[in-house]
C-alpha cells in the first residue's frame, strides 16, 4: 500500500469507529430515556414553565425594588432552557 491508500484506510477505520460509538451512544440515550419515563421523573415543558412563572410571581410579590426584581427575573429566565 502506498501512503495515500494507508491514509484512506485509516480514515475509513476512524469513521467506522466513530459510527459505532455514535450508535452505542444512541442506544444508551434511548435506554436512559425509557428509564426516566418508567420512573416518572420527566415533567412536561408546560408544567415546568408554569412553575417558573409561579416563582417569578412570588419574587415579584416579595421584591419591591424594581431593579433587583428585574435582575432576579432575568437570571431565573437564563436558567430555563430555550424552547
């Protein structure tokens, strides 16, 4: 084999290994997701957003300084993953 063929073979082996790792990871993720469903540890996004809204409303009732409330509210919203 010449150098070009060796590099091509190495590349193919690397991609083959990468595909195998990705497939294994996909299987693990699927099993973990099923486990989370079985344990009922997942909550609907709408419920999570209602909880965040309730926390922000409680903060609004307690924090009278507008700037402080805005900073707390902004920080809480940063913690929420994008929709």
